[in-house]
C-alpha cells in the first residue's frame, strides 16, 4: 500500500463493504429475516442488516435460532442464521446438523476473530485456548456442503456467491466464517447487478434420455403402478412435476410420513400415508402389491418406514433422487429427477398406462361424548375439521408426528416435521421461523396460520421461543399436548421409569411469563372432547391474531397405533446384539 491507497481495491468499479455484499446477496435469494444472537465477533456485521433490507430476529439461544432458521427455510425456500465464534456456533450445530440431515438450506454465518488475531494465535475468549481457530469450522464441515472462510478480499465475493448457490441447489447448510477485520473490506459491488444463477443444472441429454426411456419401458408394462412421494421431492422442488405427472397419468399416489403435505390430499388420486407395517391395510396392500413403485425423493429412515418395514422388491422399484436415479438394480449417478420427471410427463403414452383407483379410507362416524377424555385416535381423526386451506402445520417428534398421519389436510397445507433427525424441541423453534416466513411474504394481516402440535416434554426444551413469537406478533396456534412426559420413549423402553417423567408446569401461564398481553396472546385449557369442540368452533379463537396457546390434556399412556408399531421395532433393533 502506497500513499494510503490499497492497490487490491483501487480498481474496483463499485466498491462495497463485504458485509453489505453478503447481506445484499441474502436479500436477492429471497431471505428477509435473519435469525441468531449477537456476540462481540459479529456485532459490527449486524449493523449492515437494515441497509440490505433484512430484519434481525433475535432468538433466545443459538439452538432455538437454528431450529427457527430451519422452519423459515422450509416455508421460504432458504434461511439464514448468524452466530458468534465457538460458544455461539456450537450451540447451533445440533440444529444445523438436523437441517443437513433433512435437506434444508440454511446459510450459517459465524462472526469470528480477525485474521490478524488468528495468524498470531492469540489466547482469545471463545477459543479452546490452543491457538486453533479452525477447530469449529472443521466441526461444521461434516454438516455443511460448503465451508467458506472469508480471509482474502480478492476472493470473498466469489466465495459468497458459490456458497449461496450450493446452499440452494443442494438444499443443505453452508458455513461462512466471517472475520471481524473483513467486515468493512471492499469487494466488487458491480457483481450485485447480476443475481446468482439458482437454476438447476441440466442433465446430460443423452444420459437423461436413456433413463427416461427405461422408466417409460417399465411404466408402460406395469399392471399396477403407483407413485410414492417423500421429503426430498419437497426439498428439491419437484412438486410441480409430481402433480403434473399425477394429472396426466391418473396414477394413484401415496406419501411417506416425511412427505406428508407434498400432495393435495383432497385429490381423488391421493391414497394416504404409506409407512410399511404401520400403514392402514388398504394402503399397505396396494403399495406392496404394486408391480412398479415410482418413488420420488425417498428417505428410507427407520421412523419414516416404521422400522424398515417396507415390503417392496427392488425389481419393482424406480427411485428418483436429486442427484441420481435408480431403476431396479441399475443406478444412474448425476441424472437428476427434475429433468427426468419432466420428460416422462411429456413422453408418456397414456394408452399404455394402467391406472387403478386409489383406496378410499372411510372413517366411521362416531358421536362425540362431550365428557370423554381426548384420546389420540379421536383427536387426529377430527382435527382436520379445524384446519383451513394454506395452513402451516408443524408436528413435533413424538405422538404428533405419528398421529397426524390420520389427519386429512385441506388443499395448500404445508406440513413440517423432523422425522429423520428427530431432535425433540425442534418444532417450537421451527414454528417461530415458519410463522415469520409467511409474515415476511404476505404481511401480518394476510399471513397464513401456523399451527403447532407440541408435546409437553418437547416444549420444555425450547419453550423460550414463545417470547420470540410474541415479540414479532406472529400468528401462531400452539396445542401443547399434556400427557405427562416422553411418550415415544415410554413405548420404546421404560413406560413407568422416572427418566421419562417431566416436571409439571402451569402451561397456560407461559404466554404471560414471556411478555404476552390480552392483545398479543391468549391461553386456553381443554380436558374433554366437548371442551375441545367448543373451542375449535369459537369465533374469537379462529379469527383473532397473535398467539393462541392451548393446554390440551390426553391420557399418559395413550399413543397413535403407528407410534406403537414403530417404537416396538425400534426397541427390538436397540436390543439386537449381533
């Protein structure tokens, strides 16, 4: 540097600070609110958020912030969290790992010590005291598709653009390490005039055509083909193609538990939730009796398959994924499902497709005894009458995740669950993020309702985010299922053991504790079916805005049948010795 001029930046056409560049890029890819907590290594960067049009959320802890960024991303398409070096980022890493596991795109920005401090190996706070400033980035590398260390201003703009593109296209978290002395460094702002290209790369035409021909060969020859839609069809943005395929071929379609909400459940071709041995008999018979199951975006985890209880031959299976396809026993790496699905839709010969009607599950009409306790079976079979089109429905790991299988959603419902990662408490943070995402999109008055079904045990892990919901005036209906502890664990092992018990809280008082008043939050207590039906039909309950907190009592040892089947399989697997 001579005469105070930095030759690395003097030739920039439109110099902007790195923080402004990064946050402008976040805005350009659709993010409007950023979750996280302040810390001394990210404070100066946070000053740049308003200029980029971004709102700071401010969560109660970093784990909750990560869960919230996850929920925000599932509704918005992508989310972001800012933490501080070491103590902050490690608090968030469980939530980031869950997003990685479940294919949720989150940009994790970590404010860290300056490059000068790092080179000097200073014994700084929030470090391990050994001079290793890469230890935490190395930990996050296993749950991030990109680790970008913004140490060189000449490379930073390209690093940011690459990380954000990979985050979106691969639908998984990225980690951006942001040193304090890089916040105000200059980069080329002219790049901001061209937005990041988020279009999915096209498949190699010849390889794609070959896979399409093979898929069509088996589809045209099948006597009883079905579609099975799973979570990655949602995460990797192929639901438009899936619905076009259903409309054109008239094939019966099923979803997995993780795929709940992917398909319009009022569509005549929708058959229900398939999860191996936990499925209803008619669904199990049709899926497992099919001679061709076209599985789209599958994630065949234990809880998604009721303990790996699928009974389908690979010889009768086609598996379409975001980065490869499998037809019977042949795998085609690098051939993405989006392009394959579109060509199958365009080229299918309808005269050769045999489409059977989807099974119709008739529910017995039972008269409600207003004094009866609220059982799991009754609740999940009747709560759909309360749901509206375009609701966001979030179910916590436990009874809610399994019970909701029996709930038929109105059109346009977005369902959020975390069946693979299964971190209890996730849903409270995810609810806050999801509710904020719809508020960012539509405004406070037109935001979609966000409805959370949360167990009392799980609620106690992340309950503080109720305060964030109230603080941001989010439109949330929270059903706290009070059944005295960890029900899913009870069914796996230790039904009456104290480690599955929890402290008894005065749940209805929580909104007031967390800052709610008569305008922003209201609490309710229901213990019988009659009380619940009266509440769900109450005009004020349905039409008011803000937080509605329902303390909902169910029997301690009651659980959905699907949970019992899955828990039994899990217990047997845990007990295996060889």
